[in-house]
């Protein structure tokens, strides 16, 4: 991703998306002060996206503040992005200092061609939200916690994001057999 886009920010965005289940607009809305490395939490308050007349920053889609866990593979990225920066600075910026949107991520990295080459044709940027929630579920995180992390009001909505792999289905059968 970094090589395709020619800048570290693209890889940082994909890493954050795939490990937090946040929307691109929510990552773009993050400020340095929203990262609590000591407690291992990201505080999600706002989203930034292109709107009529320019960028719009407002509450999250569900209008609910939430916290998202920082997993260890994400920590070095967040340490680097926060080091020595003021709390009100945007956490992640594009190579020219602008906000990263789904369209800029797609265009800068040649997303469609890249995922096709990787054998994941059809993977859209929002699919990384599904990926992160599925990985959390596969790790044993309860549905009600996944719902809170995703910011969904209805657990049925969260369930639609989960795509268990064959091993998870086999493990469910083993657990049921043992019962």
C-alpha cells in the first residue's frame, strides 16, 4: 500500500482501518488527543468527509461517542503518529497535508488494481471494517462488545459485518460436539 501510494500515510490508514473497525471518515476525524496510549484506547468522537462546499466534520454516523481498543500491532503506528504533536492536530494526514478520504485512498494507491493483484478482487475500503470486526469475533470478542466498538445500535447490524472463516465454523462444531 505504501509503495503503491508512494507515502507512509496510505499504509497507516489501512493499518488503522483493519485493526480498529473504524470508518475512513472516523479515522480522518481523529485528533492526536483522541489516542490514549496509556490505557490502550482510541476515543471516537467525530468524522471528517467531503461534503457540499468542502470538508465536513461532525459527530460520528451513529452520533455516539465510543472507545475502540488499540491492539499491539497498531501501537507502533500510533506512537509514531502522536510523538511530539499537539493534541488538537489531525492524527493522520495525506502526503500534502490534506484529509484522507475513501476516494483519495482508492486513487492514490490504485486500490482496485492492487486488491485484484492480491487476489482479493471486490475488497472495498469499507471492507476493512468488516475484516476488523470479523477478526475480533474470531478472537472470541462477544457480540455486545463488537457492537459497541462498531458503534451500532442493533446487534443484527453488527452481525451482518461478521464473516467467520471455515476454521471458526469447525471450532463451533467441535465446541458443540464437546457439549
